[in-house]
């Protein structure tokens, strides 16, 4: 009986030991759970929200296609610097490309760029402000198409560098100076890689004359590079013609030298006849300057009073009936029919010379009737009309 009680007591002791172990485990779990609840209640891990990431930096790639071998070509460096300085917070990556490279051709083709130098910007272009004249399309900003000279991306050649040759006759000192024309081209942006003048009497000069079929000097030849000037080349037919790929200016601009006759064409003389008895009469000598401004060459100019020797004879020869007047004589025909038609609005043609008679074309004109051997001229005033301007 006593053994059974002891065994029962022993079993009871084991049972009590197991209950204590379970209580300990439960207690530990309870502490962990409470701590976790407290951690989350206090905002652990941001209430379950992932940490905020900083915004990505805007990025723009700048493709700069160069123009090797063209020192006269435009540069867009200042514009690029302006764009970068005005785009705070934008990360720029610049790529310098030779136009002959595969990447340059690929990028240029993608954005329809045909000329270098060129700048193409891709990426976050909404974050940058392009200068006036730059294009924004197809997800890119591109620089304006450069005017000549430029490098053709397709061929890799420089376009717009011009060679000029002027063929002239040295003995014709009065002939038109075509260097003034090339100077005007420079002012309009034409870039010359070489310029020379050639004596028409030399073998080189004769070669040019024969090659281009010239009949007068001076004449000008421009190389095919002139064709790259989009605003000028299409107008060449107004001043010259094409021979192959060359631009030849051989229109007859008086004074010029006629190779067939050996004569200088387009030299004129102008004589103003006035009456000193009429100090308030109009001054017609100003027409010399007006004519010369329109390209007319007045080789000889003189003013006469009607009482001067030979003046009355001139007045009689050209049927002068009013003073002052002027007589324009010489090779008027060299200036063409348009010029003759224009000056006729101010007078009449007598024996191939122009005589001014139409005072109505001068505002507020004052003149006197001219009667040979009369000592009492009659002053008159005309206040209508416009000043005659030859074209």
C-alpha cells in the first residue's frame, strides 16, 4: 500500500514539473507578442510604408556632331553653354561625334539632320529651354540647319567654300569693278576659300574666255560651292548663267570692254546749262550723283552758263527752250532699252543724246524760258511730279 502511494506521489511530482515548463513557455510568448504590439503601436517600420526614395535626377544626352576641316563653319558651343547654365538640376552627358562615324549617321538620320555642325539633345528635354530657332520634335531638340559653309553628313564634304576668278582687261581702267560685287557677296555671308584676278590678255585669261564663251570683260566665275547658299544661288539667273557646275557672271555692266571690237562701252558725258541771271532756278547738277548711284558712268561732267562759249550752240543743237537743262550724251545704248525708256520720262532723245525738258518731274522746280538773244528771261515755277530716277 505504501509503494503505490509513493508511486502516485512520484507521478504527481512529474505532472507538476511539466505544468511549470508550459507556463514558462507561454509567458515568454506573451512577452514577445506584447513587445511586438508595442513596437508597431509606436510606429515601427513606418507603419508598414516603404521608405521614400529621392526623385531621379533629370538627364539629357547632348550629341555634338562636328564639322572637321571647316574652320569657317558655325559653332553652337555658346548656345549649348547657355542651355546647360539655365537648366539647374539637370544632368548632362555630352557626346562628341565625327560626322563620318556610324553613331553620328544613325542619330542624324533618326532626327532628319543632314548638315554639320549639329547638336541633338535627347532625354528629359522638357526640363530644358532651347534657344530661339531650335526645333523640338520626335523627342529631341535639334539645332537650326547651319547656313553655308557646312559639312554634308552624307558625303562628309565641306559645302559652301567658294573659289572666285575675275577676268579683266587692264587697259579698261573705267570698266566696272567686280570686286565690289564679291565684297557684297561676303557681306551676305558667302565665304571665299580663294580669290584671284586674271588678265584677259594672258594665256590663262584666254582659256577662261574660251571655256565660258565670254564676249566682254570683266566677268566673274564662282565655283560650285556657291550653290550651297540657299538664299543666293537660286537668284543667280538675274545676274549670270551656269556653265556646268560653275556660276558665271558675264552680263554687260557698263562700262565694259567689248572683246570683239576692242572698244569700251558705256561711257557718258553730262553737260548742265544754266542761266546765272536766275539764281533761284533749280540745280540740275545733282542728277550726276543720281545717275552714278544707279551704276551709270559719267566720264565727263561740266557746267556751263548760257553765256559761256559754246553753250548757246549746244542749246541750239539740242533744241533747248528752258533753262536750266542737262544733256546726257555718249554710249547710252550700252545701258539697254530699259534705261533709255526710264530717262525719257524726264525729257527727249535728240540725235542719240538725252535732253532734260520735263520740269514737272521735279517738285517745286524753278526755270526760265530760254529765248536766244533775249535779255529778259521769265521766271516760272512748277510744283508737281517726282524726281526722275534712272533704273
